C-alpha cells in the first residue's frame, strides 16, 4: 500500500494498519530480510571464490562479468535493506561457520558499501552491445543505480554525472515511435513499451533502446522466471459485476478485457485522476488506461454499452470496490494472453490462469534515469535543469511542459507516478525520500491515520534479534 495503490481487503490485511501490523514479528518483514541476506551470502560466495585458478571461464571478460554481477546484486540488496531497515549488518565475506554476533552498521556505512559495490560493478560489467544474454546486467545499469544512491547520500554532482553517463550513451534513447510486436495494431508508442515481446532491449521484432535492465520471464520454460501476478492483484473483477437489471454484465473473464483480475489492489484517486492534469498525455490514453469497457453478456439489458457511461451498476462510486476502477494495460496483456489460457477463441473467455502478465518486466528504464537526474538537479537547487529533464518525458508524452518554478519533489513524484506506475517499487521511493507516512496519509484512504512517524523505517525482525545471541542487534526506535 502506498500513495498510488490501496490494499482494499481491510485494515487487518497485510500492512494496511501500519501501527498494528508493521511489527517485528510480521512474517513479510522477516522474509524480505532473510531473502535479502540469502542473496548477499550467494554474492559473497561468488566473490570469494571467483579468482580461484581452478575455476575456468570462457575468457577474462566472462569472469569479470560474473564478478560485476555479484558486486551489483550485493549492492542492490544492501540498498534495499538500507531503505527498509536503516543501518543493518554489513557482511562482505563468505560465512563458513555459525555466527551469532552480528551488529548493525550505521546507515551511512551501508550506503558506502552500496556505492563501493556499484562502482566496482560499473568497471567490470559489459556495455549493452557486448551483452551475451537478455536480462544480464550492464555498465549502464550500474550507472543508473549509482545515480539513485548518490541522491540518497545527497552527492548531487555525482548523481548527475552517473545519470548523464546513461542518458548520453548512444546505445540508449527514449522510444518515440511505434515498434515491436504490436506496431501495426491499435496502440501508441508508450503502450508498445509493455507489450509481450517488446520489453527486452532486442525484442521479437524491434529494438527497445529504453530498456536498461529487464527481469526475464519465459512462458512454459522450466526455470522460466518469476511469475508476475500484478494482473491478478490490480486487475478489477469486472466479470463478477451484476448490472442494475440483475444480470451479469459479462460472460466471464476474457482475453479482450484483461483476463481474470481479482481487484485486491485498487488504484488511489491520486493515481486514477489527480495526476492526470493534461488531457493530451499519451500515458493516459485509451491504450494505456482503460476506464470503461462494453458489457458483452447478451442476456444483459446493457449488452454492447459501456458499463460506466451507461450507469449499468451502482457500486462504481465505491473507491474500494474490487469490481471496477480501470485497467492499466502495462500490467495486463489485453488481447495478448497465450493460447493455452484462452478457452474459447470466438468469445475470448479465458481460464483462471489468465491472471499474470506472461511478460518480461523492467527493473530500470531510461525514462527513470531522466527522473533521477531531475531529482539530483532539484537537490542541487537547479530547477531549470530539473524541468528540462522532466520535459523530455512530458514532450515524449505530448503533455504540456512544466515551468521550472513548479518543480519540487512532489511534482517529481507526480511525474514518476505518470511514467513509472506499477514499474517502480513505489514504497521504496517514498521511504528513501522520508515521505512514506506523509503521502500515505494524504492519498491512501485505507491507511490514512494508521501510519506513524517511526513507520518510515521497518522494524528489525524479532527472530533475527533473538537468534543473534552473542551480540545485541538493536531494534529501530518505536518498535520496542
């Protein structure tokens, strides 16, 4: 839950009620800690053993690439831990025997470790044109990541330089024309960025010069990657709606209407309405945010009519209703589900498995690099340059340019919502800025009033404190 999304299930679910659910015993808090340190452990194993002469590589470039990847991923996990928990134990060597005397480093020491790891990774990682496989890390990914961590440490010039190294790299550029697997079908250049087959730098039928680091997913392949279920969680349960005449509006979940969402997450009014101040913004086009769909059940008196425009059902006004809000096509393969989940090609009815993206997904995209540099310029006090970077994106989106005087951190967060919604880990962005509580109180109608100042940091898991018997692993303030 954040300023752009509501967990509509209720205050007892997940972390909606931060005051009572964000506690040291929470299983999700503990699992993220454990998973992060597992990755760090694996990175340390690689780094401690990779120079062993008995380990053979195809060439020296391959060895350095693996070293760079391990360094980057270790830094990336310490960046996650530092944002969520603050100062945490920093471990940089393989642990080969039981250890129960961990102590917390300061947050500044954690950031220093992240910068060190990213900087070394930048030296070792290949450039895009030398990349051997989709999804692998590049020098540009390290530079993008460095820009963010230098913003965190308020080293504005270094952040600007790191972001500029990516922006000025001729291998990368913003997509401004139709491309890829859907370029001859209804859509626009922004919706093309998220179509199946288009997300990788080299896609099925074109080059996506905006992709910097992409999480891979191969459908029906053993070990094919992480299933992205945001289609299920964020997609509305439109197929369950009964119209005011008592009949179902839809014949069921369909390929053309976004599959089988359950409406667990609901976009906030801020995300649905408040950020879209410019009617010409392509990112809010009918191809990117679907705000109304036609009833397709012949038994309904609303058959063939748009369900919202016709007033076909009465619970549309409920901001926490699971049945209808909007469909964000970057999270939902409209008319693009795999054949295996389509039960009836004529009607488009799909199975219960049509609840995931079946797609690769962005970790880093060049559009975010521009917004990171804008944030660094703002931190330095250069609003003119910040506005110029924001306006590169607004110009690409055919939206009105922002005046330099209007640029502040809230405006940058607005632009991040417009450009990066459901891509960026929004909670991490708000927490690194120290604005999580403020923005949740302002925009999240479920959690507003149920988040405290100390919730801008998560608690250290109680189980980790208890098993660390030979030293004190201190708890964060407010959680004792």
